[in-house]
C-alpha cells in the first residue's frame, strides 16, 4: 500500500497536504465555481438552488476530466481535532464508510497523526491533524455524492454533508491521481485547486475551463500556460 508522505515527498517535494495548495505549488490552477451566481436568492434568505446545481455540475466535470477509470487514486482526508480525540476519530470518520463502495478497499484505510496544520501556536499545542488515506479507484468511490457533500459543508440544510464530530474546522478531502500525478482539492462550494507535477497534464483543464479561472489569480495562471 502506498504511503501518502512518501508519495508527496517524491512527486511534490516540499508540499504540505493542506488548504491553499495553489500557493504552495507553481504548476497549479485555482478555479471558481458558479461564477456570477450567489448562495442565496437576492430577495430572500432562501438558498439558491441554481447556484448549488452549477457548483455540483462544474466540480463533477473537473473530477471526471482528472480521473479515469483505470487511474490509481489516493483519497486523503485531514481531520483537525483536539489531542484528546486521537485514537477515537477512526470510528467516527464517515467519509470512508459512507462514500467508499468496496469493502475490501475500505478495510485498508490508514490513519496517521500529524501536527496541527494551521498557524496558531497556542492551538497547535492542544490540537493535531488525523490524516486518513485510502488507495482506491474511481469506481470504488461514490464520488458524485462525496463531491456534493464537500460543496454542501457550510450549509447545514443541505444533504449530504461531511461529518465533523469535533467542532473544529471541517475535514479537508484531497483526491490524488497517482497515475497522472495530479491533486484535486475542492475546498467548498466556492472553488477548487488543481496542482500537477507536469504542466502539460493540466493544460487541457486550463484551456477547456478557462472561464472558470479565479479572477484574482488569472494573470498569474495565464502566464504559466503561455
């Protein structure tokens, strides 16, 4: 079974698997989802179904373009928790029990305790990161539901959502294409980051979805793909 740490050190040296992959790695794209639409309808506080449907559709288009049936995938999830919970989180972590269809794969789930990944020295003394990883294939993942759960996580009325039993930051899920050396990180409904070892691997994404590129990063990203 592949170790996440060994893979990252070999393919993406210096990278820490945490939010803001775009700022850690030069071969990267930051996409904004559902540009021009908003989470709530303008005249009421009602959630805007058009917005969320577009978010789901765009996130799934990216997922399907990045991952083919034959690709080897590492599904990695960071759970941020207090040190007191170490050892108990595996039982409560439901990303893998809910969204992995292959029981033979699921029993190979790995867990590693890592330092807290956010820049707060006081919190870091009392908290840690439980990192779960599972080697699988696309067909082993209920990926339409998992992608939807990630996008819904800041909106309690929406289902499905990622389970967060600790009251800290919501869990972060990273989809690593080991075959193509590409990482997809959908951080929530607003957008996602894609990084790669080789820029030509993600050039088709940049060209196909150039209208989705985050405007704050557009000049920098355009320069990378000249």
